[in-house]
């Protein structure tokens, strides 16, 4: 997707569950809506300046689903970039 090819992903030290041994940070952003740990739903920071990106990503997923999957409902999508 061209929009992701030019995206400036944030550095994150909090996504330890996806880091390879010895890696201390990844480049990652979440697009869409998420529920905060204290309860309220919020618009992800990456989405605030580019509200057209989550629907674009959802359409890309929907258009490329395997035949065995009929739908992919979601409120947010996290993308990790490996430079």
C-alpha cells in the first residue's frame, strides 16, 4: 500500500511480545479505535491526522481475504514496520 510505504511509524519499546531476542524497539502504529485501559474508547493518535487510512486498510483486508474467511470485523489495526 503506497500510504504505508511513506508512513513515518512511531518507535515503540512496549511491544515486547513481537520483538525478536535482542531487539529493544519496533516501528509500529495502531489505526482506528481502541479502548483505553481506564475504559473510554478513543481514536488512535495515528488516525487523528489521517482518518481515511483505517477504512483504506479495512478495504484492502476485505478485498484480499482468503476464500475460507467471509469477514474480518475490527475496530483497529496495528501495523509493525521492519525497516
